């Protein structure tokens, strides 16, 4: 459980894979360069701290982590909380909070809390992720347009009021530089996907500003020189009063880091068909967040975009992440003096694109079609994140999700399900049991028992991963699923995508009224196909036989409709 993936995959490494990992690591290192600088500046610290974080933190996450392909470094999720800590407690307070967060992450990993992170409701995650994206965008307007304003208010509404007041003071050269950077980042993928648009935008705008001698703010004019070496490690100054005040911010950093890292690992698992060690990943994140601030770095976590870039370029082992850190170190040592010429509006453009990608607006919009309780959780978490405080948003979002979950359970007619569990009745006593049915070869049948809420989703996902070879038809029995929420709907959506990728037909059996309505609202009903959704297992099995080109067998003589069966048991 606590053995890093690096040592797990080491015995099976081949020269071909090592070569692919090295190439991928170099490419990801180049991609990470502008992001590391931009995230540091947006967090309220100097740019080299982002590079230090990506180098040291990225190395530790890959060397000790529980994922084969995770890329660690600074991310946009931290910007909001880090900026607030720096404003209130200074850089020393940020270092101390990061150390505390690292210790919390290690404790979470040792206590095997990794799997519990999976139970966080999907609307809560989307709510505060989209909220963070909105805040990141709002912090970049001044640098993108070159507004002539001394300070930017911290509060969201006051900030936009100040922007509106000073909008006429925009600088044409700065605005055009930022606009050019945005256009390059957005449209460059149509030219080539091998080299990221952010790198091209950075190179083009930097050269233009220097050649044309435009009066545009740069890293040098704002922060001075970028060091070309790693600083010596040092401990931050601390006292017990400061530690007490930083407990909640540090806990927020730890929770955000855990969620971001494990979400990234789960996404990576789906892309490469692997399984990460969640608790080992938390421990690695914790160690990285303890070591990195000693060198002046900021919080570290898994970066989904960089991890996906690693996978798409052939990276399959932690060697790619280690090479990514070494590449960034080489760039910092050899070319750090040139990085100071990067225009500030270019970095603002890069962060705006990051915010857009983080926002998951299409997911947010789709969640608005979920059951009302999920919509309430989503909008509450989003509003609190944007208008108040991220820590409060997560706490209240989780609390509201739990309360609504309990209310929904109380409103459901689950007496039949509970009675069956208490009686411990044999499967053979059930007239609709799969045991008495002939399941054709190439068909896999899974059954979900009880409401399909966020607590059950990870178990179902684990069951899906047990099957090594994808079946021709996957039947999911939902006769005991009386209600489904946004997390369950998202799981069905992911399962449908996986089935399409592997050439498997997804068939649903025993779908009740609420899940059926929710599937229609979530626009999944038509994607699955009405011809693949049934009220009972016999019809579902006949559909699978039709797909396989086998003769239908019809319903069993002792067939009992699910609704009628439940009424009899009541």
C-alpha cells in the first residue's frame, strides 16, 4: 500500500519506454514553464517560487507518488487561498501554512483517508472549481488591459466595480499584447498540438515587446531579476499564535491538494487503464509540501492538464515526471535571465485560458439539469467560493450535501431494500435473480443495490475495473436504485464513454421513475438509446442476444415485474 509506483514499475522498465518517458518529460517541462511562473505571480509571490515548486515538488511527487504518470507542481486551484494568506500573513506565513498542510496530507495518507476523498459530492467539486476559475479570471483583468489603478480590491464585487471605474485607463499596447497572446493560445492547436500555444504566445509577444520597445510591464519591471540557482533551504519563523491562525488555511490547502491530486490520478487511470495508490499519493504530496517551502516554494499538488500532456506524449512511468523536473531546473539555471523579459499581459492571457479550462462550464450547465438538491449544492458552493471564502464554501457545501442526502434517504421508499437486507434472504428466493437466467457469453451483468449516491459511486467504479477484458454487452441492473443524483449520473456518463471506447453496448435494466427522469434531464437517455433501457432483466438479456446475433428466449414463466415484486414484499 505504501510502496511508491516508481519502485513498483522499475523492474519492468524497457529501453523503449524509458526513451518515451524522457521525451515526454522534456515536453511537459517546457509546457510547465509559463504555468509555474504565472501561478506564482497570481498567488502573490515572485515568479521563481513557482519554478522552485515545479522542480522540487514535481520531482518528489513523481519519485514517491502512487501514480505512474502524475505530474506535480503549482496549480490554479491554490491561487485564491494562497493570495489571501500572503496578503494577511506574508510569504513567511505562506511557507508555514504549506509545511502544516504537508503534515496534514501525510497524516491523511497514513490514516488511509485517500479513498474517502472519492466520496466528496460531484456538485461540490464542480461548484468550487468553477468558482475558483471565475476568481482567477477576475484577478487578471488589470494586467491583461494594463489598467492604471494603484490597488485591486480583494472582494469580488468591489473588484469588478473598480475595473468598471478605471476601464477608460486601459493601455493600448498592453491590451494588444494580451489579445495577441490569447489569440495564439486559442488558435495555435489548429496549427500544431505538439508544441503548446502558451509557449508560442510567450516567445512571440516577448520578442515583439523587446524589438518594438513597447511600454509594457514585464516580469523584470514588476519583480526584478529571476535567480538562476536554487536557494539554500531555511526554516520559516513561527510562533504558536501564527500557527493557530493558520490551522484553517493550512487545512484548506491540504484538502484542495488532496482533491486535486486524486482527481488527477483518477483521470490518468482512465486514460492509461491503470490504478493509482491513493494513500501513497497523499503521502508523496505531503512530503513535497514539507520540503518545497524550505527552498521558498509554494504548495504542490497533481496537475491534471500537465498529467494529461504527459500521457498523450507517451509517458507511462514516474521517470517522465522526474525528467520534467530536471528539464525545468535546466531551463531555470541556463535561461532564467531571459524569463524576466516575459510581458505581464502574456501571463495574464495564459491564466485566463487556464481559468476557462478549469471552469468546466459545460459540466456546470449540465449539472443545472440535475435533481434540485444537487443544483442547490452546486450553486451554494459556487456562490460562496466567488463572493465569500473558499474554506467556508467547501465546509458549507459538504454540510449541505450531507443534509440533503439524509433528507432524500428519508423521503425514499427503501423499506423493501432494507427488509431484504435484514432478512438475509437467499438470491434463489428472488424470482428475478440472475442466477436462474442464462447469461450469454460476452455479456457481463452488474447490479447496484440501494440509492446510487456519491458514497456508492466509487464502489461501482471499482467493480467496473475488475473486468480485464471488455464484454460485448454490459448490463447494469438498477431495480433497487430508487433515486440517482448528479454524481451517479456523471458515473453513468463516464461508463457510457468507456463502453463506447471499448466497443461495448451499455444496457440498463430495472430503471425506476426517478432515475429514468434524471437520465432524460441529464440528456443521457437518448445517448444510451431507448432500445437499450428496460424495466426487467429478461428483456435486457434478450436485447443482448439480439446484439450478439442469438435467438431471443423471452421472459421466464415465473417472471414478476420489479414494481409488482416490491409491492408484494411490502
